C-alpha cells in the first residue's frame, strides 16, 4: 500500500533518497485514527493525514485496542533514507472520553519529560513539541465535528521503546529524561537535512543561554570533545557540538545573546576557516592543503616542501612535513590569525571568539591572543 511519499525524494551526492514522516505525524495520525474509532465505534485499517508541508500521508493503523471509554492504536515511524534512530518505532495514541470540551494531550511511557529550561516546552511538560500538538489538536477537533461529538478528548502519546531509544539521541544531554521527543515542523523527514542539524544546535545554544551561560565552549566534533576533556578544566557537559556548521553556529549564538565563544577544534576542519569557509563539510569545500600550503609559503617553506604538502592526503601529514621543515610553529601562527580574522568578521564583533587549534599527532597547535580573557569568562 502506498503511503503518499512515493513521488517525494531528495537528491544527495547523485543519489535519490526517500523522504519519511516524523514522530509528530505518527502521533497525530494515531490520535486521529483512535478518536475516529472511539466515536464511530468501527475500526479503520488506514488513516490519512495532511502534513504541514502539504503532503498527504496514508498510513497503516496498527495494534488497535479498545476499552469502555478509550481506543488505542499505533503508527510505525518511517524515516525514509534518513539515518534516524527512531525509524520503525511504534508511536501510540490512546484517546479517551472526558467531560470538559477540550483536547488534552499527555505524554505516556517512552515520551521524554523536559527537566531543563531553554527547550520549546516548559520544564515538567512531556517533550511533545508545538507543531505536533497543533496537528493532534486540529485533527481531533475535525473528527469531533464530523462525528457530532461536543465533549472532550484526552490523548496520551506513548512509545514503548522510547526510553531505550532516547539513549542514542541528544535528549539526555538536553535534559529530556525518560524517552524520545515527539518532533517535526513540516511532518516530513528529509534525508540528511542540514536544517534539522542546525535546529538541534540552536536548541543546545538556547538552553545554555536560558540557564545563564553566555560564555560557551564549542567543538566541531568528537575529536574536540576528547581534547577538551584531556587538556582543559571546562565543564564538558556544557560544551556544544557544532559539527560542520561554524558560521551558522556563530549567527545563532549572536542572535541568542552569547557573549563569548571558545572553539576547541581539530585542524582538519578549522584549517578551512582560515580560508573563510564557514561550512566545513567536504561537500561544500575541501581546500585544506591549499590553505595550509599558502600559509606555509608565507612562513618561508621552500618549493619542495610546498609540493609535498599539496600532495599530502591529510592535514596530519601536512603538519608532519612542516615540522620536519622547521616551520610548523610559524605557519600555525599565521593560520590562527586568519581563523581569528574570519570568525570576527562573521560575528561582526558582537561576540568575542577565541580558538584553540590542535591535531591528534602534534597536540595543541596554537591559541588566539584573546584566549585568556574568553577562558576566564567561561570558567567564571
């Protein structure tokens, strides 16, 4: 049976990737089906749902259970070709009759509870975001209208495997305990969506600011976190990971009122920032050796060294060549200055940004001049 997404896909790296649908769409569809079966007293094998993106879904209704005043059912999450840990989870909605003429939404087993400020939902609420709540409410209001029902409905969303799955997500780090979040602004999952990744970074930044932290440590990836843990006294739990989105992270930090940033970054990504490249994914730009070579040339490297650097496969190999030539330290000073220049340019001076640059083999490669004052703000 077609689900409505057969003609919808994205092209990434010359591959056609299937779209999917969000946990929010699953919750709304399950709630709609359960409400209809409760009020009409008849089973429905499939339910249709118009997503905020305008795509009509047609989804199978699973595990229908009835009680005297309730109906429960599930929708299976399909993430398409996105590497989403919630793929194939069953999202349940239990809809019950209540006297008050309202739609009341609860979180059940496997749906996380918000325990820290700065997230979309207040502390104490189940992590069912605004758009899924709107979708559930609007679908149930329409079902009530169509069935001539003037009372109220209580909806409990649950995910039996949610608590276990949440351990593989950002939720524990964000202060969402006990399960996954019910998410989605369009109702549709776009494979490897950069917008979704940037949105998750913004959530972390916002949470830090709303808990009183306006001086932050940011690392592009796991290398940075490991180096940070082994070499600095900063609280690792407060460090934000920005992946490849250096520029977007600075933009969002400035918007949210962050005052100081310390990037602790591996040269493999941040050498690109020395060339003004603010999205460091290799798909966008890979000028690592060109930038390293240019700075080495200014530092005094001879033609043979430059040719070898241009032929190197990794920045680690390039650094080894610079060290053998005796110009690693001078080259890194130039690289650090260029990184500082482009980061300041991106922030328009509205946020003080410092950098610690390192490599796995050579260790720390250098710090920007403003490191001491930014580090002090972070510590205190």
